[in-house]
DNA sequence: GTTAGATTCTAATTAGCGTTAGAATTAGTA
DNA sequence: TACTAATTCTAACGCTAATTAGAATCTAAC
């Protein structure tokens, strides 16, 4: 009955193995996809047996939900960090560069979590898809707002569809996780080249 | 012993059901992914039972190999068609627009085959991946050559890495298969906006 | 109408999956 | 040391997958 008093370190240990399992799961989901990854493999990567996972997670689906949640959360947080470095009245150009740097940094520096979001399009259960989509909505709205700003600042020229432009930019960024190798180019180089081209091109 | 004489229509019929099975397989692979699609589902879509597939294909892997081959072949052919419309000494700008139109048309008008190539990154068996990669190489080389032309024509400006530019363009194009809905925008609109931005941006 | 070949189906095999219940183990507390 | 709760393992369950061998059916020529 005195659980509240006796358990301090055990809680930390439990959280630690949970984290470990999530990390391994993210790693394998992002590389092999949801369906191609077995609980046995995930457990083995964490020096455990498949059955033991169920002490920490209710099901494979639940595991995937958490990975996806953390994934989108991580991208969103990284972008927010970049935005906070800007003055309050930042211009569209500054905003776009910050968004791009945040998004790319998240995707390329922590690919295990983030590419899970990107690569598992059709193969995850419906319920998981819906849950992930809701989380993603808020983040996408921030991008939409940025594009509106670009339109009112007249940096995105009149005849150009700013939502198409948004999809274009995000497509570029997301796809780089397919081919990016850390030794080829730095993320900052990428951001600069991408942003220069897009800003030049949309005027 | 006189098979050559007696079988004419039967051969056609066999080819027809093979084609049907390939089409259905491509459809389901592109929507659900390789691992999430069962032979039972593919067979059912062609009004057959799973076991009967083995009269036409040696295995599920073999089926996927053919789908991927046709997929990349189709993109390559569609681009070639667009190029043939150009004069022999076409400029980089004309070439880029033609490449983009061909690639996008293939991807968006026949998504069943083409998005199979795009979406099944990690989840297909190693042997299949290698086979697909070889076919893809030749097509990518054509893009590389185009970029070199852009550099020598000085349309891609000096300080810009033309291979990064290539990946950027292809990323945009490929990613559109993720969000594209036929009623939203026509492919020609897309091509125009994309090409304008990229050509403006790379100068 | 019979026969031979082409095509499909049936039913079984084998293997692996996610999941579960209960036993075994570990580690902290008294 | 003994007790207790937390954590992991074992061994099974039910299910579905890919694959296969042989039976069944269909088709077309003689």
C-alpha cells in the first residue's frame, strides 16, 4: 500500500527501458517499415524476448502510435526552436529559412523517429493513421500560415498558388531523407541552397 | 509435339491474365505496401485463388520484381516520349520542362505502377532491391546528363551544386504522388509552376 | 465424344506472427 | 534472511502467410 514511498529509482528504470524499446522500434520501423518489423526483432535489439514487450506496451499498434507521436512532436519542437531565435516580427524570408532549417535538422539528424512518419504511408492500421494525422494537422497549419504571410508580403508572386508552393517545399525537404548521407553535405549547406532557390524562384 | 501450330489464342489468353495479375498486384503494392499485401488479396482482385498465381509467377518476390521493372520502364518511356517532341538541339530549359512533364505524367496518371517504386523503400527483399536499383540507374543517368547541360549552358549558376539541384527537383516530383488528387490541379499546371520556380531559382 | 494440354482449384504443409497466462527471476525493503 | 513487488521469460494459442502437390475443370483439336 505504500507504493508511493518505496518506488523512486524503479520508476526511472522502467522509463529507461521504455525509452530504449521506443528507440529500437523507431529505428526498425523507419528502416524496414511497420509490417516488416516483428516484435521479436525489436525485443532482440533491446536484449529481451518478444513477450516482455507487453509489460511496457499494450500492443504493436500502441508502440507505433507512440513512435509516430514522438516523431511529429520532435519535428515540431525543432522548428519551434528555430523560430524562437528570430525577432518577433520576422519576415517571410527569415521564417521560411527557419522552418526549413528546423524541419531538415529534425529529419536528417534523427532519422529513426522522423522517417517513420514519412515512410509508413499505406501500411499502418487505420486507427494509427488517424491518430497520427491529427497530430500532424497542427504542424501543417503553421506552414500554411507562413505561406499566407509570404503572400501578403508579396514575396510569393501573385499568380503563384501558395499551397502548391508549400507542398513543393515540404516535398523537397521530406524526400532528402531518402538519399541523404551525413558525409556528403552539411545540413546548413542544404538549407542555404534550398532556400536560395525557392526564394529566388517564387518572386 | 506440334504445340507451335496449335496454340495461338491460348498464348494470348495466358498473357492477358498475367497482365491482369500484374495490374492488380501493382495496385495493391502501391497502396498497401509489399508486406501488407497478401497473394490471396491479389488473386481475389483477379477472381482467382492464391494458389493459382503460381502457374503464372514463381513467387511473390518474382511478382514484385516484374512490377518494379515495368514501373521504372514506364516512367522512362514517358519521359522519352516528351523528349522526342523536342528539336534535336533542345536547350536545358526545354529539356528540364520535358523531363518534368514526363516524370510527373507517369507518376500521377498511372500511380499504381509508379508509386510502387517510390513507396516500397525498405520493405522489399534485398534481392528485389538490387534488381530494381540496376534498372533505375540508367534513368537517373539521363537526369545527371541534363544537369550537366544546365551547368555548361550557364543556366544553373556557378555556385550551385547541380546534383543537389537534381535531387531537389526529383524530390518535389516524387513527393507529389503522396498528396496529389486528380481534381485539385492539372498535371500541366503543376509542371508549369514547378518548372517556373526551379528555372527562376537556379539562375 | 474422346483425348491431351492448359489452367485453376483444393487442401495440406510449414513457418512466422502478435498475443497471453503463468512461472521464473530479479531487486529492493524490512 | 524472508517477503514483496517489479520485471522478464517460457511455452503455448490462434491465426494467417507463402508455397506446393495433386485433383478437378476447362478448352480445343481430332
